[in-house]
């Protein structure tokens, strides 16, 4: 689940409160630095992009436009082997063909209008003007992000007709690099829950079995990428929302280090848990999108400085620069936390196949004991932080009429936020610090830590959430995703990699956690795993 920032739910009905935010974003756009295909140029002198790059890497072997990795699609657009209009047409045709089966993309925009925008991008490119590597990319944005002129319902009946007159910080950055917004990707109401369903648009089905869940809250994003309805996708993650959907949809997802991807939300200090990140069918594609949406901003006090290696990536060099020998590195495997976590038995069985592949890459994988008491971490650290970040729902939850529009899980989170004293929140923060230090002790011995992306395989999409896992009852709507919470709390970069399929043909993934701010290194590991297994390309959904 991922709540972009619950305070946004508090201010949407009061447009005046967003004036300073919009002004700040608008003032920043002129200084956005865009990474071109051969190097870096600013928006002010984007004509430098007219030096169209010649592809220096071998083609991917894709047999259709929608099957191309994003890096190759960008090269073909800029080499004029494909027009933006051709690309837009191919993706809209694909959406028409498969979206009805899974309901991943919502608020789809008018075809004629999108094709007109594509033609404008072609004209610009013909004149030597590229906005960046995403020039002309058809992109659907997760429906927790504000999109100018496009409904941003956040899965809630309270906002089903709300059309913002501004773009979110991240959407601004994607548009500045050339993206065309085709619509939104489905999400649970306000991102609460790791299953994508809501009363506005309905449930999103799994690409490998549309009767099952695609995960959440970035379920629409993961499914749309898996189903070839967009080349790469944005998502967000508070409680596994870039991880569980990736594992269940057989794609990659990346939760960056806290602060790497800034967001100009209303509350800037307490909520250090929700963060935007990329999803894709390949690691180079995700690295390029991370390049686009990351980058220091003085508007966000905990924003990290740019990573020069990340900012130097282009479609022409990304595959070479993401390579890094993994031989000799060490990985700690936690599995089911010494039996503390309820887990369907075939989860660990499928994950073992991935661990075998990782071992074959030259890494040493070692099973370790649970580093702390999981129950204490959940009760004393996770729940207080999770609840307090729902405080921004006040204007809805305290209004009798609007409260009727909220789902029970949202009310549960808000009511929970009122149960903690300042002293208890302080103690929860102290416990979080202790957990952070424990993780750093592990990193003195290991390069990576690994756990499954979920404790169970996709369930019936008509079910709101599983009431039990492997015979154990779940006491809250999110307890079945407890496995992701320690890694949100420690703030480290986490990549979700596909692990394989069970006998029912359903997908599972592995979370690989890296050292603080080692985002680039974690992505390099994931790319070497991608090269070693080719698991995504070899296993497309049959209904594509």
C-alpha cells in the first residue's frame, strides 16, 4: 500500500491551500535538468537534443512496439525509426485489446486528443527539439498523483469527479522529459491496502489470472507494464506498493532510499515512509525513469543530492553502465522470519529457485536468524507510524457526510492516529532508530538482505483482504503484508525482482534490500539477475 501523503486528502477540497505548492512547482520546472540521449542539457537549450543518437547497443529482440523495452523505444523514436504517433497508436490499440480483461488503466484520455499530442511531438523532433529520453512516451500515472486536466479520484468516491488544475511534482518532471499522459493507473482508495480495488473503478486483475489480485497499491501500474500497456510506470510505496505488485505481476519494482525522489507534499517531516519510484519490465528502464523523477529539490528538506552515476544514464549507455560483477558478494536470507510470519508453503519454494540463480551468479546466500522481535516491531514501531501518517484524513473522517464515503480501512487508520500520545510516538521513533542500527550491523557482514515480496500468492480479486494466511488469522487489513514493513522503516533502497511461478501459474518475487543510499548498486545487482534469468521476457502473460 502507498499513501502519497494523507494530508493531500485533507487539502484537495480547498484549492487555495495548494497555491503555494503550485507556484513552487511551476517555478522549478524552468530549472529541471533533462538527461538527453548523449548527455545532459537543460530545458532552456533543449535544441541540443537534435544530435539524434545512433544506437550503439544491440537490439532487444522485441517483435512489436509495445514489447520493446523503454530504452530501445526511446532510441527508435529519436533515430526516427518510429514516429511518436505510431508509438501512441500501438499502445492505445494494446489498451483497447487487453485493458478490459484486467482494468489496470482508468480515466483513459480521448484517442484523437492523444494522437494530436503525438503529432506535435513528432513535429518538435523533426525540428530537432527533443524534450528528453521520454519524448512521446505514452504514460499512465498512478491515481494518487495529481494530473492537470485529468480526473484524480485516488480511488475515492469523495474525489471521483476532481480534476486538478496542476500536476504533481513527479508528473511535472516526467512531462518535462517528454511524457504524454494517457490516463491513470488504478489504485485502492487513498492507497490503503495491498490489493487494488475501489468503488470508483473496481478491482484490477492479475495479468497471469485476471480473477486474482494484482497487488497494491501500485497494482494498476504493475499490471499495465506487464500487459504492455505502457513502456514503464511510476508507482509509490509506503507498505510494499512497489514491491508486492511487482512480485505478483512478474515485473521489477524499486523503492528508492528515503529522500532520493522528492515530493512537495503538505507535510514534509513526519511521513518518511511513502515515496515514489519506478516499475518496469527491465532494470535499465527503471533506472532511466528513476533518473527522471529523482534529483535534489530545495523545496523538500530531506531531499538527497543527485547521484552523478544515475544522472549520467541514457538509453544508449544504460545497459553497459548497469553491469557490475556480483561474484563474492554476500546476501542474507530471512525467509519467514524464523516462522514468525505466516506464509503459504510454496512461497519459500518458489523463492528458493531465485536464490539458486543468485548463487549461480557467484554470490554467497546465507540464511540468518530473525534480527529482532517481529511482534514488538509491529506493535511498538510500525503501527504508531502507520496510524499517525493518516492524520491528514481529518477533514473527511470528521465530516459525517464525507466519512460515509470512506472505506473501513481508511477510518481504521485515521481513528488509530488519535490513540497515540506524543510520548508514544517518540518511543516508536526510538525503536525505529534501534531497528535502523540493527540493520546496519547486518550490512557490516552482508551486501544485501533478501526476503519474499509477499507472504502469499495472489488471492481472489473480489476479496477485500485475506482474513488468514496459512491457517493463521490476520488481525488487521494489512497484517498479511507485514513482511515489507521492516524495510520501509529502515529507509534503505529495495528492489523487487521476480522469483518465479507456483504450480497454479501465479508469480512471486523477492525483495532485495541494500545499504543506505546504495540505490545504484542495488539496481546493478538486479540487472545482473535480469541478465542471468531473463525471467520477465521469457514469461509474458498469456492474455497479452
